[in-house]
């Protein structure tokens, strides 16, 4: 049993045990689960982020090598997002990935009550100027969000999500592709012995 219960406000998962140890690839730049979104801690965090708490899928060399093709290819890979998130943490901009993931989760929701609560939580976590994880948005997008907050939907943050995606694509992605973290990951994966069939 990984988590004990979901609190009455449905937004919080209370865990009964620590996450599993990080996989081998984490030493080469992928994100260990115990350092995921530390301001929430490992025992109490919003439900919409809990799904990403545990170890990201271990990357394979063939997949990791394709991340240089495009930012879209990296972001479509669950392992790629995990490794890129760890790199963003070293640049103190992990909130960009966390916000993007939260918006993706929001767009999957259809229950109006749940949508409204998720919108409120995302706003408090990433949009509010009082949040330590506030993402950088221009005034136009902030105005759009403020208008959308009057009638929250699963697409309330669509413009903001696109702006943060573009920011990561333009600024952080090229640096990651040229980083020692990515080079070390490829080397580590290349040195791993091939998996043999039983």
C-alpha cells in the first residue's frame, strides 16, 4: 500500500511509506522520487502531483538519443521528462515542468467540481505572486488567467502552459542537450550490459 487515504478535500494524498530507492539511471541525471517538489514533502502533497511522485521510467539508450531531435520528442517521453526535470532543478526552474504537468492533468479532468478545485490549487501553487514556485508569465497571459478564473475550466491555463512550454523549449532545452548531465546519461546507458532474455 503506497498511500493511506485521500483527504476530504480530495487534493492531498497521505503516504504510509517512503518512496522506493531511485533507479540506477538517476545517478546520470534522472530525478529521484524523494526530491520531487520538496515544499510538499514526501508524506503530504496535492493529489494532482502525486502520480508523478515515484521513479520515472528508466530511460533506454535508443529513446534518450532521440531527445536531441526535438523538444517535442523529449516531452513525449516519460523518462525524458523525468531527466529534464532533474536538470531544471539544477537551474532552479523545476516549477516550469511541474506547472506544465499539472496543466496536462487538469485537461484530463471532466468533473466540474474537481476541475474548479484543481484550478484553484494550480493557481495557488504556480500563478500566485505569493507562491515560492511562481512561474514567469507576461502580463497579457496573467490577464487571461484572471478572466478565466471567473469561470474555471480544464483549459483555464492553456495560454500560460503554452508560454511555459515555449520558454523551456527556447531556453532550458538547448542547455540540457549540451549539458554534462545529458552526456553522462548517454554514457551510463551505453555502458549498461544488454538485457538477456530468460
